[in-house]
C-alpha cells in the first residue's frame, strides 16, 4: 500500500494515489505525532502528552485506549507497537522538508511547506500536547525562514533579483521591524538598479520604526542608504584617532553580556544629542543597570577623547566622600590649598569624557553637585545608575526593565534574552543541565515569574545543581527566598526588596500593599478606588522604581515585588475591596456591551481583563452569589465577542459545580451559558446534557425570563444537530415565553431561529424574510449590534438564494461595517465568506478567492471549526470551477472530516455532495456515485431541503442514464424555484451542457424520485 501523509497545513492522507478522509481527533493526533517524530517514542512520553493531569498508571491506561482506536484506521497499517515504545514510519511532507533542508535544497524545502504544522488541530484538554505542537510549529516556521534567507542569498549570488525580492516580501511579512531583512532587501534593490524603490522602502521602515518603537534606524542602515546617495556617515561628535588608546578604568567581566541590544542603541542615540548631558538609568536593584552602563561605556570609548570612567558609589557612606572617590577613579591627586570640589571642577573643565556614577540612590541629597560639574565642564557627559530618579532639571531618564521574555501564551524560544541568559548561566553551573522541550518551557515560566530581571535569573540558575528546572519553576512561584546565595546576603532578591520597602513611610507601605493585590496593570481610577492611592502617591512610588508607568498611561508592579509584598502584607480585606471594585465595573458595563457602546466596553475589559478575572475567581471561591449574578451577563458577552469559547465553557461549568445545590436559578444560568460555548466548540453531547439540566433546574424556581433563554439555546442545538422539527418547536416556545417575560433579546434571537428553519430546511424564503425582518427590528430597538449584524447577514443569505445579488451585497456590507468595529474575528470570517460568494457570482474571481482565503484564516484564528469547514467547501467549489479537480477533492475532504468530528449532519451531506462531483471530474466514477448517494440518503434523512437538492443534482451529474439525468435535474430546477436560486441555475446549466433540454411543465414528485434513486 502506497501511503503519504500531509502534516504541513490541514492534515490529509493519500492512499494508493487517492485522498482519504482523515478526522481531527485524539486517536489521529497520536498518529500525527508519531509520523512527525519518525522514531521510537516511549509510551510514558506519549501518555504524558495526553494526560499530564493524572498519575502515570492512569495516563498509560488512557494511552492504550487511544492506540486501540488509532489502529482502526485503515491507513495506519504500518504502526509498530511494543511493550514500551511506538513508531510509525511513513512518507510525509515534513520528511521531505527536513531532507531538503539537510541537502540545502531550499526551493524544494519551501515548496513542501504548505502551512503550519497540523493547522486547525487544537487539543485544549491536552495542554502538554498543545504545548508540544506550538513549539514544533514555531521551530518549523523558524527553519522555513532560514530556508527563505538561504534561498534569497542564492538568488542574490546568481543575480536573480526578482526571485530574491519575491521571497523577501514573504520574509519581511513575519516582522516588519526586522532591520536585518530590511537591509538585505535594500541591498538587492540597489544591486538591481532600483534605487528609488530602495529609498521608498527605507522611508516606510523609518516611519514605522519611529511610530512603533520611537527609535531611529541603525547606523549600518543609514550607511547603506548614504552609500546609495554617494555620501558617507556624518553622525556623532568628536572622535578619537584610531592610533590613540582611550583612557578608562572599565573592568573586564568574566561572564558574557547577554541581550540589551536595543537598549544600547537607545542610550547611544540619547547621549549623542547635544542637550542630553545627564542621563539616569533608573530601575529596581537587580535589573542590570551597572552591567548595561559598563557595556555602553566600553562600546563608546572612541567617542570620548579623554576617556570613560566608572565611579562605584555603593560603598560610599557619606556625601563628603563623593568627590575623593570621583577624583580617585580619574587618577586626580587632591592636594594644595584649593578645596577638593574646586580641584575636581577645574580638572573636568576642559575634558571630553563620560563619567558613569554607579548606585547613586543613597546620595540624592547632594545631587546638585552633578549640576555644578556640568556647568564647569561643557564637554562632560554624566551617566548615573540609580533606583530612584535624581529629580534634577538637566536629568534625562532611561527606565530599565528586565530582559525580553515570552508572554504567557507565547512559545518558549532561546532567542528571548532572559531565556538565553538562564541557559548560559545554568550551563556554567552544572554539566548535567540539558536543554529539552520540557525544560525550555519551564525556563520560560521562570523568566516570566521574575519578569526578565537579570539578577533573579542568575540566582535561579544556581539551583540547577540541585533542582530540575520544572521543580525550580514550581518552587519559585511559591517562595522568592529561593533566589538567594548563602555566601552573599546582598545578592538576595529579598534584600533588594527589603531596601525598597524600608524606604517607605507607614502610609506609603499600606497603600502599596493594597496596590499589590492588582493583577497585571491598572489605571489611576482603579488605584484610587481599590487602594485610596492618589496621583501624588503613585508618582512617589514610580520615582522609587516600585511602580512602573506604562506607555499607555497605566501602572504596573514587578511580579516579584508583588509576591514579596503579599507574603508580608496580604490582607483578605484588600482582596475583597479589589473584587468589589471590578465586579461593580462588570455590572456598570452590562448595558454598554449589549448596546451601542459595545466597542468601548470591550476595550475597557481588554485593559482590565487580568484584574476582572482575579475578582471573578475571588467571588466564585467565596460563593458570593450576588456578585456572580451581577457580573455574569457582561462576562458572557465579553467571552463571546473575544472568541474565548474554551475559557467560557470551563469557567461557567466550574463555577456551577461549586455553587450550593439549592441555588437552582443561578446554577441554571451558568449551565446554559457553559452549554452555549460547548456548542460553539463542537461538543454537542456535552452541550445537550448541560442545557437539559439547566431547563430542569430553572423550572423549579419559575423564572420565565431565564427559561426563554434556555429554550432558545436548546432550539439552536437541535438545529445544528439537524433535528429541525424540535428546533422549530423550541424556538416557538422561546418566542412565546420571551414575549410574556419581556425578554426582547431572546424574542429577537428566536425569531431569527425560526427564520433559519424556514429558509434552510423548507426553502420558504418569504416566511424566513418576515422572521428576519422582525428580528432586525427588535435588535435595532435594543441597540444590540451583534444581533443587528446577525439579522443583516441572514437577510443577505436569503437575498442571495433568490439571486438578488445587489440586496445581498448591501446587507453583507452593512453587517461587515458593524463587525469591524466590534473586532469579532469569527463573525468577520462569516461575512467575508458571504461577500466572496457575491463577488464570485458577479464574475470577480480574484477578489472572491482573496475573500475566501481571508475568511478561512480568520475562522481558523477564532477556532471556528464549523465555519472553517464551510469556507473549505466554498474553496472546493471554486477550485472545481477552475478545473483544479484534485484541489477541489482535497478541500471537500478536509471539510468532510471536520463536519464528521462535529456531528454536523447537514455539513457532512453538503461536503459529500460536492466531493462526489470532484471525484467524478478526477475519473473516479464508482466512488463518486457511492459518495453522492450517501449524501442524498443523509440529506433526505435529516429533511434539509438545501442539501437534498444539492445532492440530488450531484446524483444527476454522475448518472449514466440520460433519462434519469434529465428527470433529476429538472426536478431540482422545479423544486429550487424561489428559495434556492443558485442551485436552480446550476441545474439549468447542467441540462444545457448535456443537451437534455429544460421542461418547465414537469410534474415529478420529490420524495418518490428520491426513494426510487436510493432503492
């Protein structure tokens, strides 16, 4: 058996040259993993990937069940299994990609890379597998970028400028601020005599760099542009002759300097400005201020004719000792009648030098001395490191944070400065330290916990001699005292924070302890409301580096300082105040997020998300039913608009399980909302169980308002499961109950549901339009943007099915304008797909294809599996029309696999119907007929008229009997009138292409003919 697996992009398998359906589930994901690894993998490792939350015995038991199911797939015949390991050696595009990289066959490598590894696969309940997948995706992407770079350089060497520039466009798309790639692109443009284009690209980059990072291009970039203009660099001030050896007292460090490239560039640009003569590097102890200043001084020795000198002030115990210390470092003997100050000022008066004053924070009372030094020495520049700002008129501030580290949801990579530092220090500490996928994730967590603080990272790295990095990350999250060295108490992180804490007064300590309750950043209003901290208090804490002011004007506290403060000053009353503030915020935003001001409400919640989550979890733990009720609806809307389906389903279910058993009404509210998001995730069985339980609970407390909500959700579930009679019944009950209880939103939503039933299952567009218009009127009355958008889209779909393309386009475009303001990725994907269908009908195929592809990207991005499958079917039909039949088969097969996983029978029928047509075009007549009949049988079973007509037409296309062809196609043409015009046009076109003629007076019976065909 010939077998080939496609893993790059959506997974697919080709058996003996034929594409086969491949589901996206855990058994198949096991096979994907083994195919990717292409070697023996231990059972223990695989068990951990899927069940890291249970004991190894239970995890191995779970793995055995997965293996049993995986072996059932006919294309998994080569799977090798023994008592301890598994292996599956199979040809795949990943194998081709790796081999091409090894042979440096860059074009072949790039051709084999068709998308992200296992695009669309998401195992949210197997976090270890998800983490492995994300890491591998990132690594493959990195290798692809490397291949692109190598291919570009090969094209450059051969003078093939156009190919090089085409690849560069793709490479620059990863990071528009990658200056190295920009330089490469500019250089090739210059070589190909496209100087004006190079200059334009440089200007765009310069403007973007200024806007995003408030920075200027590197000198090497400027030199490249200057060379094109025929001029040399003219930057900087007085330079030292290369033959002269600059004087300095800078020590040679025993460890390699890691990171801080951008900081060095920024410092250089600041001190090159004539009016920047006193630059203070301000930050917490341990952020690396001294080391950065040293490296900067060493890098710019040639810029200062009289040298660069470091003056360490940490050991100075009195203000009177400053001048002798400075003089001593400069090699200036203090003697004679003049005062030490006069002698120092006289010495500096004609010198061009940089003086680095290190650890100035305990000498702020005599900071005026620095102003005198600058006044007497016009060519002197001062760099100060301090935990607090000096607050001098001539002072320029440079706030120093930690090294770069990955965010909570970013993949761990060695390229982050903090991770790089940990690896280098740990490697020196222990020969047993080995970097692996798991240890890299733990290192990333350590770096997040210390927010990239260099001292904390170096102290943490010393523990690798006695602790594994996974254990180290866990312990560090509990105890910051782990970050200490017994040999030197002054290198303890606690001593750094003790120093800062003891410098605060009692009132300041109380305010800071209250602020430490905040999770993430916060604004001035929240600081006042939760901690009673006014602007003057915040500014004092900012100046002492205990709080940082962000570029957005908000405030944040270093995570280690928060942990230190909470360990010493945690007060439940502070947390209660914090929770009350943010629950009140949720309640205050309820009307806004449901109405005209949705965008503003979402923006506020985006900013406050971490604090809202902390408050929400606090009231849940306290079983504060009043607070939970007040915050529920706002949070539900927010989860939905942001596409946080997994988080919402789990959160609401968990809270429901913690509530008292007798809290019938509140438990019902949480259950039905969990079900809503379970349905969106495709977990239909779990959703149905939750909704039915919610309905039972709510009927014990007589709450018609909430009961109408639950009935509407039950109706939607039945609709998606193709139980159309039940869906129609429950939508009707929901409408009646919603009217009775004045639940206008549910009334409008359920009217829309009745429109769906009429439109898609009965082909009654006139009735469905009436429902959609009633729904739109009620949503406009409420000012509910999401509902307005949904009603407009349904009216657009109805217009499209009647071939009123102008009206359809009008509805879709109005809906698109609403959704763009709400930034709902999953909704945007729907509208883009619908607009693409319009443009396709209008003959603009290029625009249609672009919109379909963008829709697919957005639906994958939002984890909208059902929507992605719908768009894949559109792309399959598009490829079919372009006579790309193999591609059409591939797209319909992928869609079919998704719909089967979701249990969406209508989607399965639609996919099979069009897959059958593509198979026929590929010459596989027997398989095409079988698939078409399966589609028709399923569509007839679920009584979905749209799918019945589509699959009936597919059977007609495949039939070898001209009489049957004509009968079936003419019946489709007859039945599609009014509500399914696109299908009607397809039937007419088919009859014409087969020269069968069109009989408009046919009186065939739909059910009778279907039974005859299926028999």
